[in-house]
């Protein structure tokens, strides 16, 4: 598989995962695990950039101004590179805040509030917790999420997470529209459509 084909496959997989994470936000478990999948793809992309292939380098994310004139403004790399840079920043932001908010719970690294709040004694196992204590633990966790403790959906991290996601979707839509309007051959290649043959 050629380098550009690998980049295209990576791009398609990343786009699918981002869309699933965004539109599947109401399904918390799916949202969290897809978010970790996006984080893995980001690390893969960094590894691809370090491979030395110029097509996979990070220079595509740097806005450049050389050759910019009013006549070339619409098709100048400045626009596409700026959009890619904005998408990358928002993707890092939404993924990073999501991972911090999860705190390792998806991997079982964080103890549930109801269990960690119990005194350390052998009989205080999760199975020994009464229904009332479980309900209190659930209520306390929901309270932490909704009272702006910094890690919940309504805290500063949650607000930043949602803001990054909203801006990301707006930039992605602009990116797609720009490619369809001004870089249609590239757009066709990235969505696995064959190149149009020139008219005789």
C-alpha cells in the first residue's frame, strides 16, 4: 500500500471514530472507548510523522504565506493548512479533556465512590454494600459530575470538552466544504472515489 493510500485509510478511520464519538455522546461507554480509540490514532499519526516520509510530515499543519496573493487566496495552502491546524488543536483538546475526565475508569483504574468511601475492613466488599449505600454512592457521583467539581460534564473540563467538540465539528464541516469547492480531485481521492478522466 502506498504512503498516500495509508494516509487516506488513516484519515477515513479517524473521521469515522470522531463522528461516532460526537454523535454517540449519549452512550457514555461507547463515547469513552471511541475517545480512547481516537487517542490511539493520534499517537499513530505522530509515529507516522516520525517515519521520515515527507507526505506524512507535520508540515501540512503549518500555515505558510509564500506565494499568497488575492488571485491565489482561495486555493492557497494557507487555508487548508490553517484548517488542518485548527482541527488538530481541537482534536487534541477534546481527546485530552475526555481522557482526564474519565480518569482511567474505562480501564478499571479508578475505584467507585461508594467503595472508596467505605472504611477499610475485610467485610466491606462491593458485594456487601447495602442497596442504600449503593444509591448514596451513585447520588454522590452524580453530584460530583453536576456540581462543577472540574471533572464532571458540567465542570470546567466538561465545558472545555464540549467547546472543543463544537469547534472541531465546525472546522471539519468547513474543511470538507473547502475541499469540495476548491480541491475536488483531492476530496475525491480521500473519500475513495476514482479520479475523473479529463475530457478529450
